[in-house]
């Protein structure tokens, strides 16, 4: 007799289509319009944070932030610790974690690790959620791309993107974008699989 019970049999006829709440992540069924940005938000001798682009969907904007660290004169052990620290970027309540936020044109402030809309309840206004990432590197440079999903589309006016990363001595830093070109791109997003 095994300690673990057998898994219950699956219903092979079940065809439930799961649809994520729109405030949690961009639609996988929509091809976003790409808006290149290329603005450095913050940098020092070891680290750079660059707002590379926005993927503009019909109902929101995914901001892509490129985090890069470089080895410099770090020993192998120090380099390994730096690489480990870049992966510990969303450790909730870690005061040294990287943090992202935005200030919308209407003054609304959103922080990605305090996102509204938890537990299936739609946010009253806007929300900002981590939407994925990936990275890699070698012996001298390591990089990681983070996605931040802003839902719904921002109001007209400035869009201030704010970052902070105490683990790498990055103080609160920001870059300001004009939402007009982003909002114009929303109509260019299109379905991946046609109009189903």
C-alpha cells in the first residue's frame, strides 16, 4: 500500500475552456502592436534597467523592462551571488527586491506587488501585474526581461514608470512617456486565430 493515493480518473469528455481575468495578464489570443521605447530608467556601475518596449493590446499595455547586471571585477562567488539576486526579484516583503510602479495621467498610482484584482474581483480602476519574464547570461553579463501588465488602457496624458532595486543600489527612478502613441497602437492589435 502506497502512502499517496491514486489520482482520480480524468473525465476525457470535459472540454472546459479557461479564460484568465483580463486584469491578470495580456490575452494569449491577441497579437499586440509593438511600440519601441528604449529609455534607460536607471543605471550604475553594475546594473541597468531599460524600458525597452510596450506591447499594446486592445485592452491594456504590457511594459517590458530589461534588467542587466555586469560582472566587472567581481569574483566568481560574488558573480554567482549577483546572478542569484537577479532571480529573487519578486520576493514579496524582501526590502531589497526590485519594485515596479506607474503613475497614470489621472494621478492614479499603481505598484505591481500590491496589485488590486486579487481573488477574482475586478479592480475598480486600473491594475499593474507582473506578466512574465525570462533571462540568461554568461561570464560577464546577465540579463532578465520583466513584463508588467497595465490594465485597462491608461488614460490620456503622461505615464510615469517607476522602479527601485535596493539590492543593486538603484534608488527610486522614473521615466515619463506620452500615452498618445500607445493609445493609437491599441487599434492595431489583432486576433491570433481570426475572429473565432
